[in-house]
C-alpha cells in the first residue's frame, strides 16, 4: 500500500472541510490557480508560505493537489489582526577588498519602515548567493554557450537594524546581514577569473533572501513582518565602502593610447605639500573598470587611516592607472613583451602612463613632487621598474612586488640610472608565475622547489633577485628586499584544516606589501615598508 505523507493527509482534510462548508460546484471554479491572492494569503497568514507553494507545485498533477489553492482561499480567515505585513523588500550588496580579492560580506535589506531591533536575529534569515556566468570546459578550453546559475547557501553570522549603508543603528528601517568570508569561498566574490583572457571579470550576482518560518520580526507597532524571497530584480546596487572613496573610471588618452584611472584625494589639514602614492595593477586587473584594479589587489589598504597616517597630517594622494590589457603588452594587442625576442622591455603603454602621471600631478597643484612613490605587483611590478629606469629623476622611491622585469633587460647602463634610487622589493621563493627559484610548476599555481643539500631554495638570477643583487653591486645603499619562503595569512583569521595559517598562491607576495607586513632593521631600527617609504624624498 502506498504511504500517504502528512501533507497529503492535511490536503485531504482541507478538501473534506471545503466540501462540507463551501457552497460551490466543480463547474464553477478553476483548479490549481496559484495567483497573487493566494500568495498574499500564504505570506500574511502562514508561517511557512514557501513550503506551501512548493507543496502545491509538487502536487499540481495530483487530483487532490489541483484543488489546494481553492481550498486555502476558502478556508483562510478574514481576521486582519492575525495577518502579518508582507513588505516589498529590496536589497543592496556590500563589497570589501580582502587579501585574495573582493568579497560581498554584507547585504542590506530595505524594509521600508522602522524595525524593532529586539526582533532581529541571524537565525531569522535564509540566504543563497547566485553567481551567473558561463562555465569553462577545461577539456576543450571553451566556454559554454549559456550562463549557469551557481547557487550556494551563505551563513549569516550577524543580523541587525542599520542605516542604508549597513551601519548598525537601533530600530533602523534597514536590516543588515553579515556573512562569513574566506579565500576559498568563491560564493562571496563578485568576480570570476577568466582563464582565457587572464582577467578578473564581474559576474551577475544576486541573492535569494527569505524569512525562516516561525520568525517573529516586527515593526515598532509590534506588527509582524515578512517578505517574499528576493531575486535579481530586487537588487538596487552595490556599496564598496573603501573603493567608493576613489573617483573611478576617469579617462586619459595620448596619441590614441587610452588609459583609465582612479584617484583618491585625502582630506587636507595643513598647507604643506601632499605626497603621491602610485599603484600599478597586475595582469588580472587590466581592462576598463578601475574598481577591478582597486579591489583585485586590495589597493584600498593604501587609503586606510593606518597607512595614510605614515604620510603626515595630509596623508597621501593615491593614483591607480589601468591598462586596457596588461602593462607588459608589446603592441597594444595583448602580446607579452617577454615573448618578443628583441622587445628589450618595451611597453606599449609607457609613454601614455608617464603623461597621465605628470598630468595628474599638475592638475592637483599641491602634490609634493619630491615625494612621488611608485609601486605595483607582478605586471605592475615590471612597469614600476620600467618607469624608474626610464624616468629616474621623477620618482622618490619604488616599492615593486613579484616584479616581472627580466634579468636580461637589466643592462649595466640601466642599473646605473637607478643605483641611487631608494627601492623596497617583495617576492616569495615559491612564486610559480614569476620564478626566482629553481623548481617545477604544477597545474599553473603549485610550485615544487628544487632544494640544495642543506634544504634551501636555489635562487635564479632573474626578476627581483637580479634587480636587488645588481643594485647592491652598483653601490645602492638604500635598496631592501623582503624575500619570503611562501605567502601565508598574517591576519590570524584564516587557517588550513590542520590549524596552520592559510597559504596563498606563492605569486601573491603583494599581500605582504599592501598589508605593510614587510619589516627590516635599518640603521639599527626596525621599520616597516610604508614607514620607510614615507621618509624618502628626492
């Protein structure tokens, strides 16, 4: 005998009650009518409307199931005091920069009315992240024809009433939900890395947020509130608390070469001149949207108070140029210059980049031209070295990380032009992308080192190693090198399964740079990279 589940028994009882109490004939009604009036009844007068709707759909071909919508409408009470208010909710995502890239760590719900703070709890909400993009077939290295929804449940770790930007306030008309984030939680990222183009790209991101059945969220009049699950149509935007402090997607062009750039202007406190920090992005952050260049490497750290404080009462301007492709582009057509035998380090974007920097400095008027600092990572580290070699008189100091300027390009003449330039390099021994140690790269990202008899890395005479050693040999007294075995989390927030600090890909040594985790003992004093940088002047 076929087992009848509890919900089916309930539906049968409801139909029996309907037949006994309602005055209607089968010919007078339409069955299985799931319309707005039915949804209104379910959301206002039941604790589990989504379960009811799912059940009705699952029973749509069943004889009894076809009559469920009508039965519910007939049996629903008209007592308004028992009904919840169904609120039309919209939401805004909040994106912050982290060491591994951007993450959506909050969603702000606009409830349209003041909410009693005491009735808001993280247990009241169910949340799904939905990231929509075309999957890559690694067998053929082609993208699928259609985009796929990638749905993952996100854990709510905090919930509270707030203002429109997610700041906690008592009895606010917004509810902010905070989520767990981490370097391996792709569901939190607004980006997807396009392995074919080598670029980070935004993907369509939406959130399905619903109220857990039985939750007693109330307004200040003690009226119980609920809402229908949200979708992409209810998303009103994305807040980027630190990235939004930049002016993004400004345009510059020289001789047909176009660049985008973002700028941060500090609050002026004195009449003194203000230094300038320049950051040049890696290859993955090229394109025509400077929010990617700012968030991809967590450049927002440059504008935070602890970093800005090193540069005096005024702080520092920050300039983030963006190349349409990558800084190592030989001809503007996405061709790496290290693949061209006689490129001799040529960059298609160098002339335009230098003109952009000079134009920005002239436009501001209060930048201290003796304190212009240039740095960047990987491709941007290459471009940092390229710029100081070709324009040594312009910059006060350089701070490249995982820089990709080939040792073969470091001629004696070029080294001599920067033998007096202050420079602080950062790199990791197990970098699989810009290799500075002997070893094998496995699956693009894993570096297996070849060690000497004492178990030490075997250095290659290239990139940061070559630059540092040749500058020291040329007599540079103010060149420093933070050389790490690997790149690990220093925040104390992220760990491996065995409890060790989380280990990032070895190429990502700029994490140490932007977190100011590079420390040296100079002239008997322990000093950090940004502390040192702020002391440099032409």
